[in-house]
């Protein structure tokens, strides 16, 4: 806006300067608040002070004003980028500094946690727990590759891509030695992939199923019965240790279910009792006397 509070012209009538009393006829003068004064006195006594350069805004200068603040037109520039704001949109900010709309938007925009530069409208960004990054600034703390909008794992103030997280933090399978990224199981405090914890014979997965471990090999119930378990000398069925007959009786090179270990003559159960072996057969302590 123009000054509006005074007019400048050349005096055609006989008037004297209000301040120095010099005649103004035929000279350039300024009229302000009903008073006439020469240009020199106006600059000295009446001119507004530019809020930017702190110098008087003389009668020969172009003046801009806003909310009782005044500028030389050459001083009315963006505080940040120095662009002239004459006839441009602007904002008056702290310390009476004027800013262009672009610099205002950048100053008020959130700051990227990676590069600390503003994230302005239209920029692709990533947000996480009230923090924000430019998309290209959101990188893996280990390999420094851009994560962008991909999957990641937070660890304190660091962020890891899936691959780096697997190698740095994931548990390692006891069998294949590769990272366990999801699922898996634990046996004797060691982690396993579900697909690695399998029957040594039929290769079926054993997770959630009954199995038997024999010299670092694992067997499902069926394969253990068929391939590994000793056969009962009494019933000739495998001794599995599952279900009925979990106790086993061993004598010399043979084994029995506890319920199969009985006297050949009277069928009396002999588990945890005295017995006699005669001609390869088992008897209670009394029956051999009757033979």
C-alpha cells in the first residue's frame, strides 16, 4: 500500500515551510496533517522509519506499510530468500520480518529426521511414532539401503530392513544354521525351523506331535516303533515308552514291557520282583520247585 498519510507536489501558491519557514512557492513540498513542509524538513521531522534498514523513508522514496509498520519498497523482501515481496503474498513473522509464502511453508513444515530438511507438501514421506522422514532418507541402519515404504524392524533408535534384521538379530536354526524369521519351535533350548524339525526316517514335521530322540536323531511314534524300538521278548511288539507299559525290564540282551515280564508257568507279574531264569524262560521264585 502507498503512504496515504501525506501528499507530495510542487507549490504554486505562496506558503512557507512549517518547520524552517523557507518559502515553498515553485518548490517541491510535502503536505501532511494539514501542514506544508519542504522535502528536507519532511525527511528530518516527519518521515517514517523503515523497520528493516532503520533509515528514514524520504519523500522521494516509495513507501510500503502494513499494520503500522513501514518499509522502503527496496527493503520489502523475504527475510529468508531475499525475494522482493512488492505485489507478492507475504507473512509478517517474529521480529517484524516478512516472509514469502514458499519460505513460510518450508519453515512451518515438519523436519525430516534423516536430513533435517523440511518435508513440504507433495514430498513422499514415511511416518513412524510421530517421527517423519523423506522416503529416500528412511534407510537401514546396517546396510544403508533405502527402506522407503518397505517392511522394517525398529531396534531402539535404529531401523533395519528385513534381511539385515534376520542376520543381526534372528535366532539361527540348530539344523540348517539359517535365520528363523517367523514361527519355528524350541527343543532343549535350541531353536528350529518347523520344516527342519522332522522325523529322520519318514521326514514328516514333528512340531506338536509325539516323538523320540535317539542319538541326536528324531523319530515319530510310528517310525520309532518300526525302525528303532526294541521288541518285547514277551509280546514281540515294540517297546516305545508311550502309553501303557512305559516301564521296561531289561535282562541280559532282552527287554520286556513291564506288564509282559511274568512267570512262564503261573503268569504272575514279575516286574520289580525276584525271578528265576531256567532254560531261557522266566519263572517266579516258587514255580521252578514244581517243575
